[in-house]
């Protein structure tokens, strides 16, 4: 059995149909090989690219929890988090990089490598009076301001380690809600829709998908109006996205969208996004979103594509639903058996009664 995806993948235009059974595994393996071969000797993917390392390590760990390559990156990443003098901490830092790094370390069960208390304390200092987490430098204001990307990444990391109280978490969520447009998308800040150089949220689609993942971590469902509107925006993202970025290779946004769709149970949309990702893999096995200024494959896009390819699996949603189907089937079977037994007993008793009457 295999799943064939349509040529138009959730608005991301694909050249041909994709069979997950024949291309998914080879595509993933090629991407993981790219991540392995492009890792530095210290486990990093560049001195100022902790967010690249966080995604790459998680992708490699998902494939093999005993991976020595992932382990090396996690050791480096944990050391970066523990260094309070690192560039992403302090008054001129940004919450999104330590946020995604903390999420990756926690999700992979590597918190023992970090000084978790100090890391979470440093991260919480980015939360502002408006509830958002700062890190984006606004040229208009001339200072660092809160953003949806910094807030979402910080929330995901802090929720993963249960280091944010209910009040602070709700305050952050409320801040995110203030950034939502009428079409369901989320803006980067209160005055800026998006910024193509903000690597973890370069345009509205990836920003909206990232916010949705943070809301899912905060236990929100698609019954919430903000969530349902955002999901609907992602579903019809094709025309709006092309108008904003003129993009035909939206691998990063497709990866985050696939994860968001899947997290909220919209599996058909998630599978379509996966088809798009597979149809835009580079010949070296890596990926590159066309919003990036540098050419060629990079660890950030390759890692998130790899994560989506591993976590959005056809059949997994059905598997989780299967126990409920089995229970329902068992109940129906018992009821049916009881009815049959009742009918048999009735017929036997009636025959006995008729036979007795004939003998009189």
C-alpha cells in the first residue's frame, strides 16, 4: 500500500505526484546524510548558528536516539546554553535561539547536559510587560522588541521543561493573539508583518505555522477560533504567499506547516506539504528555502524538512485512532452476539411451546 499525493501540495506548487512509499525514505536518508557530512568537528554548524544545530541534532536524534553525531551536537549546544556570556543572552540577545535550543535538548531527553535552572531563568528574562518575548531589533523603534517568533520559540522551550507558570504562559499566548490578522496569519511584531532576514520566521506562512506549534504545546486545539483561523490561512496560503515572496521553493514554511497541520489532525494537508518538500530536494540531499540569502543547501532548512519527514508519517494518525475503532468494534460485536443469542433462545422457546401445544 502507498499514498499518492496530488501535484498541488497545500498551495505549494509541485511538478508531479509523489509516492511516499518510494521517495519518502530515500529523501529522508539523503537529507540525514547531508546533515551528518556537514557537521563541524565540534558538533556545530557554525559559531553563530545554534538554531541550526538545534534543528539538526533533533532531526538526527529522531532517526537514531543513539546517534553519536546527534550526541556530539547536543554536547556543543548544551555548552552554548550554559554560557551566560553567549551572544544570544543579555540585553542584546534574542529569545528565539535559546528557545529552540532548549526545546531540542528537552525533546531529545538531553536536559542532563545543561544547567536547566540557569538556562530557563535567563530565557524568562526576555519576557516583557506585554507578555511577549523580545529579540527582534526594530529599526523603527531603535531597540529590541517582542516578536511572535521569539515568543513562540521561547514558549516551546519553556513548556517542554515545565519552567513557565500558568500566568506567564497565558500572558505570552495573549500577546501572540494580538498579532493575528483577520485572515488568520500572524505578524512578526505589532508594526511589522515579517522580515525575510529573520531566519526562523522569514515570512507569514512560517511565522503562522510556528505560532500554531507553540499554541499546540500550550494545549490549544482547533476548537479555538485563533487556531482554526490560522489553520485555514495555511490551507489557502498559496496565492497569498506568492504575492508576498514570489516564492516557488518554500521548503521551510512547508516543513513547519506540515508539522502544524499534523499536530492539529489535518493530516491530508500535512501529507500534501510533505509531497512538496520531497519534490524540492536538492541533488546533494539537502534543502534550501528560497528566502535565504546564501545559495545551496543549509542545515536549518534541511533539518526541519527532515523533522517533518519523520514526524508526519502516513498511517500514524490512523494507528492512534485504531484502538478506538477496535473498542467500538468489540462493543458492536458483543451487542450483535447478544441479539443473536436472544433470537435463538426465543426461537427455541417458541418451538418448545408449539410442540407442547400439539401434544395436548
